[in-house]
C-alpha cells in the first residue's frame, strides 16, 4: 500500500525535476542567443548586447526563484539527502 509520505516524496521529486528542466532550458536559450549575437549560430538569438544582458539578468532571477522552489518542494516532500 502506498503511503501519503511516498506520494508527497514522488510529487516533490517530479516538481524539483521540472524546476531543474526550466533552469536548463532558460540557460540554453541564453547561450544560443549569445552565440547568434556573435555570429556563431544561425537562428534565434538577441538583437544587441543590451538584450543579451537583460536576458542574463532575467535568467539569473528565474534560476534563483527555481532553486528556492526546489528547496521548498523538497522540504515539503520530506526528501532527505543521501
């Protein structure tokens, strides 16, 4: 029989993984955008360096929020470090 603790732990792992995936996708877009700006990529990208800097700042803020989300959800789910 599945307990509430196991369900909460499974949900927490899935949500933490989703936060990590969001972080990875945001930084992927920043890297590709910077490469396009400097002529190293063919599609997408930023129009100028100001847009790149704004993108980096936004990515940092989203990363910080997502990390706090991961910390909160792992505490809620009762996931212990091994």
